[in-house]
C-alpha cells in the first residue's frame, strides 16, 4: 500500500474510532468488548441490514482496530424477496464507508413454502459456517440482543420447553459441527440502543417487511412483548428471572456430569456404556438429562432423542419392565442389575 493510500486509511480509522467519544456509543462498545476475548485472532461477523447487525459490524470494526484482530464480514442473500439483491448492494456500499468489505453468500436453489423463517435461519448458519471453514475462522458474531432473548424465552414457554430450553439463547454456543463457536456479544443490549447507534453512525438501516408479518410466531411474540411493556412489564425483572433459571440450569448440568462420571463405565473400543443402579437414584431431571446425554454420545447424534421417548424409557427402567429397546441409534437393554447401552450397527 502506497503512502497516500495508507494516510487515507489511517484517517478513516481515526474517524471510525472518534465515534466512541459519544458516551452512549462508548458504553455500548464497552459492553461489546467485555463479551469478547481479545485473544481471539480471527472473527467473522454475520451482517444483514438491520440496526442490530449494522451496529455489530461497526463495533467489530472498532474492536479489530483497537485489538489488532482480523475480522471478516459476510452477508447472506436468501433470495426470498425480489428486493434482497438491491438491499444487499446498499448495505455493502454503506459499510465500505467505514472500511468494511463484505462478502455476499447466496442461498441458491428451491425455497420452502412452509416454516420459512426457521429454514432460512438454518441455511444462513450453514452458509456462514462453511465460509468460515474456508477462512480458518472458528468464531462467528451474531447480532442477537436483549429483546431477542425475551422473545426466545416466551416462544420456548409456548412450546412447553424444559429449563434447558428456556435458557438456550446464550452469549456462547457451539454450532452442530462442534468446531465453530457462535458468539452473541450484544445479548445484554436493548434494540433501542442499537437503533441509536445505527442512526448515529450510518443514518440508515433496513426495515425488513417480514418483521411486521403476523403469520410468523416470532413477530406475534414481538408484538405481544411490546403490548406487555406498555402495560408495565418490568424487563429488568424478566431478565433477572431468566438469569436465575440459567443458574439453576448450570447446577443441574453439574450434577448431570457428575452422575455420568460416577455411575457409568465406558468401554471406548466397543463403544459400550454400562449404567449402574446409582445412576437412577438421582432427581428426575438429572436422570433425564444424563440418560439423554449418554444415548446421544453413544448414538453419535447431533440432536438429542425426543424428551417423550426418554421419559418412557425411564418409566420402563424404574418399573423393571425393560428388556431391549432401540432408541437414538442405540440398543438399550437390562443385564442383571445394570443398563447396557451400545451403538446400533446398521448394515
């Protein structure tokens, strides 16, 4: 890079960081910075055009300049709306102004007619993870914020989720390949803060029309939260409740891990696990999670077996009516006083 180009680049970087003089933006950046480990030398940012992802892109840029971290930016064009290509071009143009170069990942092929949001979300994750593998990046930043946390909590309540499901949206989770980590450094920030930041930095963000479509459950929940807030919903107390549930979930995770370690024997060469009597004298939730985990491990599945099937299996074990069943690509049988779990061999 020649001296003139370097000088222009340095000026641009100084201008970007000068926005941190705004007290509100500095507070947001400090919260973002606190959520990330500066030892990470490569990061990817999932960009769309909403205020949350544009804020994420700006904050990640500041973070990369301050901590000398290599950050790549990717935007997924789902091709679900005819306006999407033009919107993508606008977002790319806006981000270039703060020295961000965004690569477009396109979802080609047939689109679903039902469950559109869920399928689109899964496809977005897959495209991003595949691109990250090409670039040897193990951490992807997403723009989920506090309002998303509340929405997720209420959606899980409507589904009848257990404690673990209710607290499933967290700042760090592993993608299904187990090698890629999903990071959500904005999870403690409200959407109104991110709207403020986007307006200040870009004077722009995209309003996706699907965000007003009440055919989607998430949008109905979002509107319900807005109504509840007008009726005096205390978001701080709701967050306190979620955090308390997370603490309880961590305690159960601890006892689940201990139960598996103390009351099972794993024969690695044969991929067989034997559970002793003490495995089943714990609380129901610990037994339930322990059994789910060991079947998932032996069966070598990413998704766990459905809760209803695990509950039925526990009933059979406790009533001494278990002989031999197949579940989650495993054989489960009672031999003397122990339960043996082995991998089902499919020919």
